């Protein structure tokens, strides 16, 4: 069995944000391979994150971001479980990065659950008509509409959007990774995106 050195544990801890003991266990399991150990920690962390998802989150912060030029602004509330985590720099950075993302990507909803059923039906009808107009066979029209609805969620729902700073993950993945690192449930509660001169609905 490979001997795990203190500097390996330190390096993995800096990369992953996990505790010393967790890092040592993962390195032992991975035979001293840092990349493998990182993967083990991520898998464990994401499993732990899904367990934490049901826990109550009523602490947190409200963050604001004004884009240079003062034409776009965002107000965002993100909740966690304790005041201690709300003051944590990692949590604050996550919230601010989500605010930056909202300014850039202009989501309309937080998740697909927030989209009204009437909006979903209207979108699906449009996609079905488009597919028929494109000469697609009726047998596949429903499937095409479902695929385009998925794209609608990816474009309009914050949690489904690809993170602007890393297109390999969605905002949902970013939140789950942070839950795994920080060790508390994290919930994006609400946001408002302001554009100068935009009509108020």
C-alpha cells in the first residue's frame, strides 16, 4: 500500500476543500493518485450533497451586482443552513458568481418547476407546429417538441443554464459542488435582474 505523505494530503485539501481525514482516506483508496482521490471525493461529496438537499435553509445573504456601465443590475438571495456559513468567504464567492452569471445569461426562472404549465403548453404547441412546418413526420413531433422544451429550460432556467465561467457544468452542478465542499444545503431563493430602460411588467 502506498505511503500517504502530508504534502499530498495538503495538496488535495487545497484542491478539493475537503477535510484532512477525508483527503487521507481518499488518497489511501486511490493508492496515492491525487487525480483519482479527487474523483473519489467528488463522488462522495455529490452523494452527500443530495442527502443535504432536503434540509432547511433559512440563513444566507442577499448580494447585488452592477455590471460596468451601470446598465444591468442583479439582486440575488441565496440561502444556507447557518449564519456561520453565510459569513464564509467560499459561500459569498459562490453567491457573487451566481449574480454575475445572472447578469450575463439573463435567466427568467430559477428552475423548470417555476415555469407555469400554461407557458410550457404554449411552448410545446409552438414546437409541434414548427416541426410539422419543417415536414417532420407526426410520429416524432412529440419527441421533437420535448427536445426543444429541454432547450427552452437550458436557456431560460437558471439551474439548467451552463455556467458562464465554466461551460462544462450547469449552475445546478455548481451549487451541488458547493454543497459538497461547504457541507450545508444551499438554495437559490430568488433573484431580480434589472436592465436600464426596460419596460416594467
